[in-house]
C-alpha cells in the first residue's frame, strides 16, 4: 500500500516538474481581442427585426437600426 502511494506521489511530482511557463504578450493579445470585438460589432450593423409571443399570446415585433458610431434605434411595432 505504501509503495503504491509513494509511486503515485512520485508520478504526480514528476508530471508537475514537466510543466513549462509560457510568457504571454499581453499587448498582442489585447490587439487581437480588440480586432475580434470590432469585427463582431461590425457584423451587427444595419437593420434587424425580431418578434415573439408573450405569455398572454400577444404578438410582439420590433425593428432595430444599428449604426457604425454606436448609436442604435429600436422601434416597437
């Protein structure tokens, strides 16, 4: 029993010693994140519509206009 426990501890420490520390360039990562966010935001530009039924069965509809400067307008119809 003690041999199995000792072997398990030895394996755990051996595996822990095999890990490496990788330096991350935060400036590059933040630039990538900023570009990804900007790309995603640009995909949402334009006119969108939505609809659903509420719990009472009423049909709800709306139009959303999203502009490049961040302004958006919602019309409930």
